[in-house]
C-alpha cells in the first residue's frame, strides 16, 4: 500500500493527516505552536515553529501508523493565506511573520483605499484591509527600513515550509490572490501594485498550480523528518481552499460554513463576485470560485476564552449546554482583532454585554459560541443581500464543527441544515490534492466521492431560531452603539 501526506499550518497548530491511495484515513496528529502579540493589535509567528511542528507531526504519524516512510509517495502543504515570510537573498528569515489577524497596518490600508482604491479594486477585486500582505509590507518598509532593505524574497507560510523540504521558490495562484500584489485579470503578479511598495515582481515566487509537483525531499529534510528522498512534494494552496475541497464542495451552488481560527461562509460559483463584503478566491477546480464572507475571530475567540479563563473545550461545552439559548441576556461580540464582514473595521473590539450578578461562567461559555454564530449570521445576511445563488443546506467544516453544541447553535442562528462530513480539515484536503497530483484519483470529484461521507445532519430548532433572531437585533444595536467609541481608541 502507498500513502499520501497532507499537512496544514493553522492559527495555533499544525495538523498532519495520512491517507492511503484509496482515500482511507490512516492517522492524524496535531502539534500546537504560539502566536506572539508583542504590542496591542500585533500578531506574529516564528516560521521555524512551523518546521519544528511538521517534524514532530511526521514522527508521530510514522509511529502511530507503523508504516514505512518509503511508502509515502507524496507530501502536500497548506496554510492560512496573507502570512508573508521576508527573506534575504540567501533565504534567511529577517523577522517573524506578520500573521493575517495582525491589525498594525491600519494607516497603510487607509492610504491604499484613499490613494490607490480604484487600482487595488480593479486588480484584486477587494478593498485594502489589514489582513492583506501589501499593507503589511508597506508597514515594514515605513517602520523597519533596515529589514526592508535586506528583503529580496517573499514567501508565504506553506511555501516557506515547503522550501525547507525541496529548495523550491514558488507559490500557487490562489495563495498569490491573498497578497494584494496579484492581478486577477492576468493571473500574474501585478507590477503596478508591487510598485506601490517598491518591490520588484521578478523577486516574487514563480506562480504554479496547486496540484503541480514542485520537487522531492532533499537529503537534509529527509534526515530531519525520516521521509524518503523519493517522496514527491506538491505545491499545495490555502487552508480554506482545501477545506472546501475536502468537504466535497466541488459543484456550483454548494455552500460551506467554517468554524476555524476565522469563520467563513463560502458559496461555490463559476465567477468572482467583486464586493466590499466578500473575499474572492479561485477554487482548486479550474473554472470555479468560492467567494465568501468572513468573521475574523471564530474558533480563535473560543481558544482565547479557554486560554484566558481556563478549562478545556469539553468542560466548557458541557457547562454551556446547561444554559438556555440566548445565554439569558449575555452577548459576546467576537471582535478580538477587529472584524471583516460586514464592517471591514479593524478598530472594533470584543465585548461582553448584558451581564448581571446572576450570570455564571457557563453563561459566558455559551455567549462566546453564540456571539460567533451571530457574526456568521451577519455574514449570511451579506450573502443574501448580494444575491449569490446557493443550496439550502451547507457542509460545516473547521475544528469547531466537532462540537455538537456549536453545530446546533450555528444551525439555529442561521436557520439552515448543516451536514458534517467524516473529514473536512485542510490537512485531509491537502492529502487528497496530493492524490490528484499523483494521478491516484481521476480528478477532484472522484477524490471526494471516493473518500468522504456525511456522518451527521444538524437541523435548526424553530424555537431556538426565534430566540436567536431576537438576540441578534440586540447584538446589532450594541455594535452600532460602540462603533463611535472604538473609532476613537488607539490600537
């Protein structure tokens, strides 16, 4: 038997998944790593933490599965987009990677909108915001000129790790779309956009397709990880693209709801939908797109809550399940790093409101889950306003989808049925993509049809939907009241 290995680098951890060439799940492993917050509004990661995590993941998978590394025929990586690694001419990392949740580039984003707004929108289909790479690079150029002067190479998270395995210098077009330096019209790096920050397009990575084979394991990487030098390495792509693929959303009209570091609602379409409330990315399937809305801190909110106030997820869920829908008036706004849809406002802050002396920690537990669901309802309403045609049900994906309670809350708040598939994380999608690249599967549809199954369906409870509809009106009113206060805040 031969095997396929997919590895994801998320907001706080790397997950690796091993499948065989029939698409059968063999084993998985997760290794956490830190995000540092050196100043208010900053979020950074050390790129070597990613490499250390993948080494541990591979060692754990080989131990769990008891297979020979020589039987792993392909490796494919993915990660959250926008996260740039700045390197000198010798490929040495110059500074920690600015993570996409970082909001330090507010001023640069405002400059891009006011001075280059039409150019940026026409080339990238988006308006500038702190999540994109271009304003982050503008910040580095202005505030760390000594770093910028040395910057000769720019990679993205999964591409940097892959470089350590193969020595290649390339990226895929979907990843490039997240940089705000890529022209959607030509599907090439944009000289006009790169000129804004003064970076030569010739220094950017070569553009390839997600399923392209870009190299094999080097001797050094083989010694570090135990993988065979005969193992092929696939370019890979962004985490959401591979989650959407893994979930089986490969046809027009299908919809996914994502509960991960960020929350997303995506619809599969045959074209982009340029709109200030949407993020438009190409699908791994040629000719398809997955435009979507986004809430910035989804599972990141629950993780922050867990790490700050203590407990583990199961205990938090168990306590929250004993609290009635609506959390008896406690409302949480998940704006830990500002918000995307429908506000595009990096100055928004998280909050608990409606708190009284009778409320317990369990009320706060549930309020966090419900607050994210309200933010997703904002996202759903934006999709409805734009009028993108979609199915009446969705596949729920991301780490948060493992929680039955959270699935029910989201189903109730959105008033839609949610299908849970056996595997929907991006590392599984990366393994499937490796199979497509190696010819193991006859295309993307066969890959998902052969390997994944629906394991549960969560239907909305009408009574709960009514309660959440009423609470959502308060949620919106609190947001509106706090906007002018946060606009004055310094972050």
